[in-house]
């Protein structure tokens, strides 16, 4: 059986998402692509009502 997800788990996921987005700094000259990538990585973790999402 799966373990329950805690607030601390979600907070650590957000912190872990900084690793790939920060690592992209050398690949682009402008900050906008890094910001967009970070937003795309965080989108699946967003609290979106099922009415407006694909779930």
C-alpha cells in the first residue's frame, strides 16, 4: 500500500525541482526559458480542481 503524502514531502519536491532548473543556466542566455521550464516542472504538482484539469 502507498504511503500518505505529507506537506513536508511536497515542500521537499519543490526544493528538488530547483536542481534541474538551476542546472540549465549554462544552456541559455536569457532567464525566461529557465523560468518557463521551472513552471512546466511545477505544473503537475499544482492544486487544480478536477473540473478544470485533465484528471
